[in-house]
């Protein structure tokens, strides 16, 4: 069965950086497009970054130039490097396939505060 375990969130001041990790199991990781999603309080979950099996990347306009998605197919892990963080980046971050499975992990909380 699919398992997705996110980690790396935390508290950071504006302008700071965090690196999120997601360990995936139960899927043929290398052929799947993988994405990072986030859900802020009172808002719908949104896709912020995608990486294809061939490592082509795409980003939401709100994070373009600040976030970088990468993957390690040997380790079944996808990463999100987040730089120049803003308070509006505060959310629970999840990884999932793109398009997403119905299953979601617990996510990792990112809080950007001044």
C-alpha cells in the first residue's frame, strides 16, 4: 500500500529556509510525477511544485524562484528546498503523486513568523 511520510517542517523567520523531505513506499516511484502540495488554514490544498520522472519541474507562480523540488529515485524520496520564506508560505505541506492519490500522509507544518 502507498505510504508517504513528510518531514523537515518547522518554525522560521521571514527570509529563512527549510528543506522538506518525503519518503515514499508502495509505489513505483521512479516513473511517477511527484508533487508538493500545501494547505493553509481555511484554504484549499494547492499544488506548489511538481517533478516528473524525467526531472522536469514546474512551480506555482507564488513560489517560483524561491522553491526547488528534487528527487532521489534510488531512495524513493522527494525534496522541497524552500528559500526566502514568507508568512504566506505558512501551511501544512504534503507530498503526493501528481495527480494525487486519494491517500495523503500526515504532512509537515511550516510556520513563517516575524
